[in-house]
C-alpha cells in the first residue's frame, strides 16, 4: 500500500505538475542533453543533421537582419545586398545539408524502432522548407519574383489552391515567408530534434545488443 | 525478404556501448563553420537582383506587343481573360485531374475583368482628352458583338503592320479601339499605368496580381525570361537569373514538365501537382510503404555508414 503523503506529492501541481512529470519522464535531462552517444554513431553522415539545424539558425538570423530594414532595403544598399546574399547562400546550404541528411537517414532506415514519427516530422520539415524558400523567391521584388510568380500561379490555380494562396499577392506571400512558414518550420524542427533525443540514435540494421562482459564498459 | 517492420523489435540505442560526446560543442562548431561558409559564399558570389519589368519599361521597349496585349484585354481574348477560375468564369476553362475539376470547384475568388481593370478604368481615371472621352462613350454604347468585331479587326491589322507598330496599322473599321489603345500606351509610357493598376482606388497596396497578369499576357516578359533560361521548357522556375543555383530542390517538379504525357497535356499543371502531392505523401509515409521501406536493406548502403560497427562484429 502506497504512502498517502508520497502519493499526494507525486500528483501535486495540477496541470503544470502533470506536464512537468510527463516531460521529465519522457525526456530526462541526460537524454535531452547527452554527454555520451552510442559507439556505432561513427560516420560523417551524422554531421549533416547538426549542419542542417545550424544552417537554419543562420537562415533565420539573416532573415531577421533583412526584416530590420524591410523588404526594399537590399535593393538600394550594398550592406543590404550582402545581408541578402547571406540569406540566399545560407538557404542553399540549408537545403543541401538537409537533402544529404534525408538521404542518409533513408539508407539507414532510420524509422526503425518506433522512430516513424521522427522520419515523418523530418519529411514534413523538408516540404515546409521548400514552401518557405519558394515564398522567399516570390518576395524578392525583382525580375525573378515577377517571373516565378507568373509561372507558379498556374500550378496552384490548377488544383484550386491559388484561389486562397495567391502567389501574385506580395503582401500575402511576405507574411507566409516571414511569419507562418518559419513558425511551422521552427516548431516542426524542434519537435523533430526532441523526437531524436527521445528515441535515441537508430542502431545499425540487424544490430544486436552486445552481451554483458563482451564489451569493456564505455568505448 | 522480410520487411523491416516484421523483424524482431529493434534494440534500444541506450543498450549499446557508448563513447563521450559533447552535443553543445558540436552544435557550436557546426554553427561557426556554417556561418563562415555562408559569409564566404556571399562575399564571393553575391546574389542576383535583376530589376523587375515595369509597364512603363515594357510599353517603351515593345509598344507593338503592349498594344496587341491591351487590345486582347479589351476584346477578352487574352490569356487572363480566357483563364477561368480564380480570375473569371470563362465557360469550359479550368484544368482537371481525370474527372476532378478542382480549379472550377474553387470558384472565382480573385475576380479580374481584363477590359475594365486593365484598360477602361485606368483610362477613365487618368486626365481624359476629348477624343478618349468620345472613344470610351462609343465603346460603352456598342454591343458586345460589335466591341469584339472592332478588337478582332484591330488585332488582325496590328499583326499585319510592320513590327506590329500601331502607328503603321492600315486604315479600317476599328471603332474606338485605336484611340483607347493609343491612349493607354501613352499613359503606360509616361509611367502612370503602373500605379493605376496597382492602387485601384487604394492608397496602401501590396497585391500585384493585376499588373503581373497584364505583363504576363504579353510576349515581352516571356522573351526576357527565355533569354535568362527561365522558360518552362528550360526547367523554368527552379532557375533564377544569372549563374546561380536557384531552387534546385524543385528539380523533380520541373522535370515532369519536360516529358510526355505532361508536356503535351492541357491539364499538365493539375496532373503534375497531383503527382507531386502523391509523391510527397509517399515521402512522409516511407516507413509504412512495403517495398520502399526495404530499399535500404537491399542497397546495403548502410554497411558503408556503419562499417566500423560491422567490422567490429566480425
């Protein structure tokens, strides 16, 4: 029979306490910020996950710098032009790293062991990134955005989406580019990383847990 | 071969031997490396920024194309006028996926009356010479059939004029059309039409739907894009001006436009969007698709990734 006082303590805190207990149970600090990793995690392909997140940070930071002066700044200022170039190239790197990361995880069959949601959030991140980059191209206010929006409208209109998502409406596209899609992508990326931490790094295909005594502690 | 999901349960990663690892240090190093790489690429290659085409620039550089487009807008024969939803309700217009007509189902949510929005209203709102007042009155008083006869005759005559030059059109019964098109050309060349198409009665405006549709109805913009390898048959919108990588990640979407049956289909856009929606869903659901989820096991690329682990198991 459990001690009523302990039971009360365990259940205290209302919703807040329940959420805290769930969070700590699901992602204890040593899982959230680990100082060890499985020894099989020894390949350059693993670097592309953290490179993708790093590039996303640079994309958001350079986008915030552009936002300080507004969308027209980079057309009339050499500093602005350089900041826009930073934004462009960080996006190119971000997409490059993400695609390598995605292919790497595919060939690892990284969805094994209850990690399907990790794969799915990653794949949706990729699709959201394509959308975020696309709306960026639409809001450049130059020949590229003029031409790309004129071409892209036909695909979106053909399936009815263009009636609500109007690529020729600069204001609407700018809001999607700097508010809605970054929020979605940021949230999904956070969830993706937390899922990676929760489930751990997927073991090699057909790997078996070494029997006790076969390995001398930590490698 | 058994699919991955039917094999024995995967062992927990925590059950394997470990090695020291500093997550935050790795992230910090990666962030610095990416930031430096970005700074270097930006300094070396900058970014493209070709100026947009204004209606003023278009009408000055290609008055024949501008006039022909204006006449097509007036006579409701332009691409936009015949587009269907979401701009207008042209009978029969709208792409389909088999029997499914999503374009028409979405309805006319961004109404565009090409004659009124692109030609007649801007003329009425600008300072109006007497001959234009008379031309507008004659246009309004005429029946739709009569209006279309005038615009068709003038479009035909423009096509036969040297270089499509409106000043060299042969005399004929074009009603008020030459006066209306000529005045619109003057307005555009003076730079007034850009603001009129954008503002349309508002002070603040961020919606460029009408000016871009008008521009895209002509051949001038497409000609410039073709010269910049941006046309649909040149892998189109995944490119950008200059020698920049553009949206290389759109290669698969753009690829379908290069091959049959898509490139010759009148429903190409709808079919390709449907196909890409299915493929995107497939990407998200890879862990649940038999066959696809087993590709990693068949290809054995994983043995390269975890070669140290497998070498240690021998």
